[in-house]
């Protein structure tokens, strides 16, 4: 599986809102109105991740969720990470409509 170097990853991230390349992974933080909204988001992301068989590193503090994606068995960022990130952002965009 092909991994992206920092320059390649950052070019792809230019098309994605608020994702950053950090230490061979891509990361983004989300803020919600309250804990229930944040946890609901995490539930949806868990289902997306399970379907893709690609699971994030993440943390939740009250209304904030931080997600880190990296393909550990490939040793860096791959297309799987970008695909899941786009799905996550697509879900958020649908919710905003």
C-alpha cells in the first residue's frame, strides 16, 4: 500500500477543510454544542470506520472530538485515510444542510 510523504499529503489536504498532516498522520478537531452531539458524531464515525475496516485514533472531551488517521500497517498516511476523512467530512456537511 502506497504511503504519502508530507508534501504529497499536504497537497491533498489543501482540498480538505481543517485537516493537518502531523507525524505521518492526518488530524482534525471538531466542536459540537454538547456531549450528546459529540458522542452521536463518534457513533456515526465508528460505523463508517467499521465499514471501511479502518479505525481512527481519537479522543473526546465533553463537546470536542479529535481524530487522527494513519494506516499503521503501511507505516503512514494512505488513500484509506483520505477516503475516511472525506466520508467523515461528508457526514458533517450533510448534517449542516
